[in-house]
C-alpha cells in the first residue's frame, strides 16, 4: 500500500472531519466503559447474593458493548482511511505522515489545538514536537 504524505495545509483541511471522529470515538469509549462497569457491578452483586444476574440484562449489556466496539472500530478506521494515524483517543492525539526537508516525519495534532503547527520524527513521539518551519504549506 502506498503511504500518503500530507502537507500542513492538506492535514489542516482534514481537521474538521478528524475532530468529529475523535469526539464520537471518545463518546463511544465513555459509553463502553460505563456499561462495562455496570456489568461488573451487577455480576459482583449477584455473585455475593449467590444468584445469577438476569439473562435479559446480561444479554442487553453485552450486546450494547459489542455494538460500541464495532462503532469504535468504524471510527478509528475512518481516521486511518483518511491517511491519519490515531495515537491516543483520550487526549485526541493524531499524526499525519509528512516529509519535511526530505525527512519522513509526522505532523502532530492534539485535540483542542486550532490547527496543526507541530511535527516530530517517527520515533520521537509527542514529547519530541517541534514547530513546523515557516513557509511550509
């Protein structure tokens, strides 16, 4: 598969769509965790009472969790198919492959930032972020 390289302008043009996917993915994750905690609590409560939890409740919660997993996969696939790399759902970290001065790098965006203004080397990670050089579009 051919890797796509973004200019800062191209990556910034995708941000509205990436933002939407990230927000939906975070919401999906919160819902999943909430149901998982309720399911765990239900099982513990019924185990302590030496009873089986109601089958209908278990089925409903497990089905909801499966649906949320599929939704999360669809959203993360959507980001990947746009050419971006999802790094952290909770912090909304997304990288875009790029070339700067002939070097393969990652344009780096974090949820809450207006636009992409930083990049880092492939192995540097978020802590290695540097400002994108002036005049690069």
